[in-house]
C-alpha cells in the first residue's frame, strides 16, 4: 500500500490509532447527520409525502364519486301540481295536499286546469314547470304520456251519462243524432267520452257534440240546450251529486257495460246500486251499470324519491276512505292502470317509508340520509387507511435503511473470509459509498435511531477492514 493512500485512508501501523482516525470523522458525521435529519424533519421526503396525500385524495374522490352515483339531489322545497277546475274534486284534493305538505316544509303550488287531458299535456312538457298532476286511465297511448309515471291510483271515476227523465238511454250508440255535451277540451270527460262515442258510431258528423263546462251541464240539460251530458269524475264531484239528486234527470245504465273492459283494459264495470246515494227518496231508483276508469296522481319521471315517498304518505291519509265503488283499503294503490308505475312508488308500497322518515322530520331525515350515503363509503376507505397507512409508511422509511444492510453484510462477510492479498482500497471505497448513501437518507425523528445504528454498523465494518489492513502489514 502506498504512503499517499495510507494518508488518504488514515491507515497506520497502530491498529487502534488507525481505527480511531478513520472512525472519528465517521462518528462525527453520524452526529451531524442525525442533527440535520431532525432539523429537516418537517420537510422530510416531500415527494413521498405528496404521493401518499395524492393517493388518499384520489381514493376519497373516488368514494365521493361512487356515493354521488347513488345520491339524489336535495329534494325541492316547492313542487307544482296541475289540478282541475274550481268545481272539481281535483281542486279539493290539491287544497288538502297543500296543507299536508306544508307541515313537512314543502310548498305545493296548484295550477288549475280544465282537467286530466290538459294535465297530461303539461306533464309531458318539461318547460311547463308542472311536476305532478291528476290524470286518468285511457291517456297512456298519446305522445304526451312519454316520460310520465303513475305514483298511485286514487279512486274510480265512472262515465256518468245524464239525460232528461224518460229518454231511456241504455247505450252510447243511442245518443246518435242528439245534442251531447262531452265536457271542455282538455277535461277528463272529453278525453274519455269522445273515443268511446266514436267506438259506438257517434261522431261529429252525425251528432252535435258541444263543449259545456261540467258545472253548467246540469242546468243546460234542464233547459233543453243539450240532450245528454257525459261527465267523468268521482261520485262526490259537485256536478255529479247535483245531477243525481235532480228528479228531472236520470242516469243511464249501459246494457253493454261488461263488454267495455274487454276492449279497454283501463276500464272496469261498476254498479251503482239502488239507494246507494239516498234511501229517501231512493236514489238511484234501480241498479245502474256504469263503466269507470281510475284517477291517478302522476309525475314526470325523475321526481325526487323523497318527494314521492312524502306524496304517497299524504295520499294514504287523504284517500283511504270508502266510496260508492271503492272497497275499504282498496285505494290508494300502485296497480297499473295504463301508465307505467314509478319504481319509487312500488318500493314505497312494498316496504313503506324508511326508518329515518318514520321517526324524523322530513328535512332532518333527508339530511341524515345524505350524510349516511356520503359517510359510509368514506369510512370504508378511511378506516382501513388509518389502520394500515402508518405501517406502510414505517415500511417505506425502514426499507431505505435496511436496503443497505444487505450490501454491508456481503462486504462484512468478504472481509472476514478473504485470504491472500486483501483489497483494502476496494473495501474502503465500498464503505465510503455505503456511508455516503446513508448520509443521504432522510427519515423522521422517530426513525433516527435506526439510521444511526446503520452508521454504527458501517463504522464497525470499517474498523474490521482497518484491523485486517494493519494485520497484513505486520
């Protein structure tokens, strides 16, 4: 070994002296490195830290994205209902709904219309602003029914055919050639009556079809302006009740009432039994065969599920009474009439409202539902991360330290077993390289002892190399 290399490496004939000369700077550097690591701990391995933060952020965003796929927007605080004329049952129902929904913090705006025909047109027009409306069976085939769903069927709506007493009308075909009121355009009466009249050969070509408001048809019949008035509505509709109680008018009984449901699935035969309206006098005086459709509350597809549930609870309270044709508990129901039934309505009918909506105020339940849908996926990710991320971080930090132990172990073994000419310079170069790499390792203060232990082991192997170098000279 040359003198210059001895001076560069600090090798002397005295083994302890040589070791101390080589070890002293190493131990000093170790202390300096430790202090530096502690001083720089707030900025330790920023790249890795940002990678972890980015990974956590991506996972959280992914969870939020998944949550929002199942999360509906906040329910609206205002919905618009298309009802009917001021004299109709639809208007009365709308007023009852308004009061019921107001108690839950939802404002119901009523838009009065001519009836079911206009209502469906408004529902089919997204620009109308109408969210829900009263409609009836027999309207599903029109283009305006696209995207409209039934929330519930509410009650039967018969086709009432009133004439002056003594006319003896027993079929729609018998109205040919007369003056017949089919109700106002857009009304439920007009929507149902006109197709049925046409099916019986009664058209505007052979019959005078006029548009008389339902509430005025009674008077028009009495004074002879019309020969027959066709009305579609519930039995408690004012115009129907007034006509039933009028001795000068009679209600036609359809001889072919059983045939209509076979041709029109949205129709059913209903019988108004003698005395059902009044026992003194007996009204009607004999059983009357009628055909009836059903009143439905419908909505544009996509109505918020929470609002659907709230409406169905309101309907249950408003329409659970028995009528002339309805059995106890028969309505409201979600049995399809002709419009498709809302999946949310079917779910509510099958399972009822959720526990949140049963025991909490509407808006509190909505907020809790939002929180649960968002929080649960986050907890599924965050809790495992909180448990395993520290272990992963510890492994990452330690791996930077332990990876040099493998190379140091191989070098130490080579130093112990090598015989003959010893590659002292090569060993010292390798130790310098390992020590330099160890100095570059930045770890949090909690891992400073492990980094310092690595430095001590490097110094230990260095002493062994210097000891063998001194032994080779003697």
